[in-house]
C-alpha cells in the first residue's frame, strides 16, 4: 500500500515533530469523582456532557495562566497566544484530523460540548473547512473511550504541548480516617517541547489543571 494523501502528511509531520522537538512527558492522576457526579446530574436532565468537553473547558482556562504552554514555535520565534484555541484529535479510518475550538476560554460548557460534537461529526463526514483546523495553540487527544489507561502523544507542530487523556477508572483509596473509599480517576499525560516549556512550567500547569478538574464548580469560574 503506497503511503499517500492524509497518511503521508501525518507521517511526515509527526516524524518531523518527534525528531526535532525534544519531548518531555508528565503524568498526573486526577480524581474525577466530582465530574462523574456532575455528568450524572446532567444526564438525568437529558443533557450530554463528555469528558472531552470538560477537559477542553478546564485546559482553556488554565492555559490563560500558563502562556508558555499556549504557544507556537516558528523557527527561532515563540508566539504566546492571548486566546486558547484547543485542537481535538479525531480518529478517522484514513488517519487523524485535529479540528480546533477557537477562543475556548470564552465559551460556556454547553457551547464547547456542541462545538466538540459538531467538529467530530464534520470530521467524519469530511466537511471540515480550512478555518476549522488553523491557529490551534494546544491539542487534546482522548482515547479513554477505547479503554486505554494512559498513553503519550506526539506534539502537533507548531504547537508546543499536547494532553493525552486515558479512561476513567475506579480505585479504592484511603480517606481522612485511612478507610478505603471508592473514587474515580483518569490519568493524563502532558507532552511538551522542552525548547519552550521548562519542567516547572509543565508541573504547575498540571497542578492547576488537577485543581480545576477535581472541583467542578471551578469550571464556571
């Protein structure tokens, strides 16, 4: 089978990214028990709220406080973007596309959910426009729905960071009285370009992301 079209473009871009960008990786386990409760409440009201939409909303807000991860690198110039344009990796039979939710930090959770659903639908129908896939500043790749516990993702150039999201797992953990309680967790893995992002920048970003995701009320802040 000849490598051509979308597959050839993906191969060249990701090979270039992994060979030229010194990737560093950071894992974080995040308690999503509160998010599970929020999603169940909305489900009872016949409203959909996906993990992907929640992570988009959380990342968009946190990126505004961590501009070095909301950046692109072009040659010797780093652009720090004033708005969070979040790319969503969508798997197709012929390859991978990354539609972008522009100005995500300004959008409500409901609007983000509608945008994510619409982008995924149009990606699978091959009706995305060029404007739907440009000016991304950060990418999220969620494979939790495929049963993947955790994984690392290759940075989508010219961006300098990408977040990989694994499946929700239920684990027994000790409470304040050292008694086992059942909680829900996801593992996220941040891949960052070490030419732009220092370890402390990445760690602080994940710390803030954990804080927001573990307290769903902060998503509306």
